[in-house]
C-alpha cells in the first residue's frame, strides 16, 4: 500500500507559513482545529468507501470486519445520513463550515458558515458561480459583517446546525431533486441557501444579485459545461 502523500513535516510547515507571527499557544489552538478537520475528512473517506462496498453487495458483517468493529457498530456509524448523496467536494464544504464556526468560537453552524464553506472549496461549482458575480474578498467581507460576535472559547467536538442551516440542507436536497440530479453538489447547497429566504446567507446572495430562478438556470448551464469538460462539481 502506498503511503499518503502528506507528512507531519508538511503539516507543520504549512501551519508555520500560514501563521508567521503567531505565538506558540496560538499555534497549538490552530493545530487542534486542523487536526479536527483531518479527522472529519478521514471519517468521510471511510464513509465514501463503505457506501461503495454496500453498492457492490457487501454485508454489514463484512464491512464491520473490514473496519474492525461489530456489525451493529458499523451499521450504526455508517447508516445513510443527511449527507448521503453529497459529492465529496460538498462534504468538504460542510467540514469547512464547521471549522469556520469553530474558528469564530460560535456554538452552532449558521447559513453564513455554510456560505464560507462553499468559498473554501474553489473546485466546487458553487465557487465558480459566486466568483463570476463578485470577488471572493467582497463576499467574505459581507459574510464577516453578518456573523454573530465571536464567543469566548472554541468548542470541541461536534457543532450543531442552526434551524435555518438544517432548512438550507433540506432545500439543497430538494434543489437536486428538482433538477433531476442523483447527487447533491456545492451548486445545490448554494441554491438551498438562497431558498432559505430569511437566512443571513440568502440576504447576502440577494444583495449580490442572485435570484432562485436565474441561479437555477445558471447552474444548469454550468453543469452541462463541466460535464462536457469532465470536471468535478
């Protein structure tokens, strides 16, 4: 088996590069946040291949054996969830949204964090659609202005979604179904945010000039172009 193309030295060098003037305690805090992100991505990696194994006909007993846990534990841990049909780019945007909430020391994930997550995944179709309308800096500034004040301490572990974020996630699945797609990509999350009309993210998107109908048609066109080019979503 080939090793991962990443090393501890790489991670240390990148953190030091990103925080050149930070003290050691600030680097400890940042290292913990990045470790959490790596852990979340690792879980998603396992989930991806568990789903593939199920599609190929593997039983939960076999999957449990492959993971090293009981059948019941594997079934409970990897049962289909709200992000089952999410593309890996969109799953990554959700991880980034969680880390945005953690970095700002917020105790829940809002739609503004979800929008930050989409901006953090430049390979996603949503990023491309946003970038054609406004600069990333302008969008980030608008999001920062909409964020609640920072808390006193970053949370560890799971951070819950706010009700409007849960609604946006549900609207993303509906947007995918409305377009006849069998996946939920970053583009559907963008539509879901705009459809959650009273949310901070929807207000930001409307201020940028987006409307649901125009955005849907833009996404149709972009998907067709990316499919022709063989690009990811």
